[in-house]
C-alpha cells in the first residue's frame, strides 16, 4: 500500500531535465517523477544536518573499491560508511550479548552441578 502523495511544482534547467530524461528507462524508472522521487528519498536518507563530520583514513585499495562501488550503485560514500558502521556495531553487540549469555549459562550449570564434597 503506497503512502498518500502531494503534487508539487519545481523549476529545473533544460540541462537538469535532460539529465532526468536520461535516467528514465533505467533502474526501473518509468518517468521523470520516479527519478525525482528516488533522488529525494536518497537525499533525505543520507543527509543528517545534526551530525558531525569525521575524517577516516581508509587506504588506497579501499578508497578505489569504494569509489567504484559508489559509481556503480549511485551511492554516497558517507552513506556507505554509515551503513557499514551500523552493521559492524550491531554485529559486535550481538557477539557480546551471545558471549554474556554463554558465560551466564556456564556459571548456572556449574552452580547446579556443584559438588558439596569439595567445600571445606
């Protein structure tokens, strides 16, 4: 089920309109509106005005790979790093939570099987 939409007007240069028209028919875009909607969706998902910027040294190999990836996928490098950082932190927290659970289970197991004859 799609969300309700509103009609808006905007002015574009001929060059911008030609750029839109070049995208129609690619990546599932049926018309100019599809291209504009996807552009707005990407812009709104990638731009966070309340955030700070950060400089990260990624090395030449990763830099080239990231550049090619972003060019092929039409992604912003910042958005790729944000998504990657979120996934990394989520995975690390899941590992830590699983480790805490495993240790807790072992401690409970040991205390359930505690041999009173070993106590002084």
